[in-house]
C-alpha cells in the first residue's frame, strides 16, 4: 500500500484475536512515520506481532488536548500518522474524533481503514434486531446523568448498544432495568477471545446472574428496543 505523506490514517485493530487485523491495516502500521496509540505498551505487542517498528506517541483521554496540536504539526510537515486505540475502531468512544476534527479543519487528508468493532461483532452474534440500533457507548459515571440518558432512549424501537466496565456491570443492569423495564438483552463478553460468551436472556435475568459484580472481561451489552423483544 502506498502511504501518502501528510495523511492521517484511522486504523482499526483487533478487539481480541490478533488474526483479525486486516492486511491493509498491517501494511499501514509497518509503513507510516508515526503511530498515535492509546497505550504504547499494548500497541507495542501488536506491532511486534506483525514485525512493525514505527515510533509511537501516546494519545488518550488524559492528554488528547495537549497532544493533538503536536500531531497536526507533524502531519502538516508531511509525516504520515496512524491513529490506533487499544482495541477496535479509533474515534468510537475515545478521543480520536478530536484529532480527526482538527485534521479536517487544517485540510489534512484523513483515511479511515475498516476493521474490528465490538459493536458490529456483538450485533452480528446476539440475535437481536439489527435493522436499527442506537449506540450509547459508556454511560456517564454519575447516576443522575446515566439515568437521564437511559430515560431519553427508553421510547426507541432500535436495539440499544452499550459498552460496560465489568466493575460497573451490576449498577448498569440495575439502572437499565429500572429505566427501560424488563426486555430481551444480550451480554456479550470477551468478544473474539477464547472465553467469548453471548448470554442472551432478559435484563432481569442478567441482573440476577451478574448482580454480585463478579465478572471479568470486556463487555458489550445489547438491549432490545421498545416493542421488539420485550
């Protein structure tokens, strides 16, 4: 693949199974001048796996505002930069969109590469309606704001998609049951990994099963829209 100077590449990386990295993504990561990574150590393992040696800089929630002007400067000077998150597609529930927005405003070309996405994998395997879905990402940490968000989407017929920390799963399930009522749902855990599970039942059953908070792994929670699997 010919890498264009002064171009920002948005590179989706595996959400678990390293074999899911596309050939195009591997080519870009091996060729760009710089890689902006959410966690350089985590990305370093992926780069070692494919034999890539491009230098990295960290780019995450806590340094995005300070870092993206530096990256824009590098891009404007002609360097090619790849943006990656720890897993999945950058800019989805991470600060990558700020860099993309700044690049667009500066007239810098942005090339997104399709690839792994926990949202798409969960929807594909859960067996809930996929003709319409509404992505919520992570609920706000404060209960009041989380409750308000759930109340706003309660009337939607689209399947709801949430990212959930295992440490907050019990709380999220309780809030969802209170605000949405009991509906069909699917708890998707450790997607593409050895212990991948799709636990499909009702929200009430999920709450009873996971109410003790003893669960590990990355979680994507799908909840049926109103009138569709209640």
